C-alpha cells in the first residue's frame, strides 16, 4: 500500500480475516505464509478496486494540472531511501509493472522474503519467482532509464 494509513487498514482487514477463518488453515504451510497469502490477496483486491475508481475519475483529472503533477503520498517503513521523491519515482515505476512482477518484486525487495517464501505465498515454482523478479528488474531499469533521461 502507498501510505501508512492504507497499510494499517489492510493489516486490520487481514487480521480480521485470519481470526474469522483460522479454522480453515490446513497446516500445509507455515502460518506466516498463509497470512502473507491473505495479505497479498487483500492488497491486490484493494489496488484493483482503486484502479477502477481512478479510471472513472480520470476524465475529471485530465483537465486539472495540479493533479497531473502530483507525486503520491506514501510511507513504508521497509524503505530507507534518503529522498522521498526518489522513493515516489521508484514506487511509481513499480506500479507500471505487470501485477505478478509487482507482487514478486515487492515481496523480495521490500518485504525481504526469500524466493522459497515468495513461491509459497504466490503459489508458483521457485523458477517462476526467479523469472518474475528478473523481468521486474529489467522492466524497472527500462522504465527508470527513460525517466532519468528526461531529467
């Protein structure tokens, strides 16, 4: 999530879901993996919902130059970049990645999960995770190169 309030709201949603559905936990994986899977799914649902809302409001925003130049407000404790603007640029670039690449890259580089843990959370093979992260890095290099060439 892009800011602390959204992250706190999603955390609350996740823990409510975990509490209400703990009897459905089968014990086939670590409980932390099960909770991560719930968190990822809830966050993706929320992001998709916001994208749909953004599309509806897009036409209104096109004419407003203040909105066009806005940098997203966010805070993530796992990111220790010196400059908030650089972090905003990076997260904006991450948003341009395909969804699966976004999830894999974020879990690896922001949440610091191992490839094995990401594999369990995303229910994909380790080689698929390696490929997703590799493609995400390549795409980010391309996106950020274009951005920094404009400056």
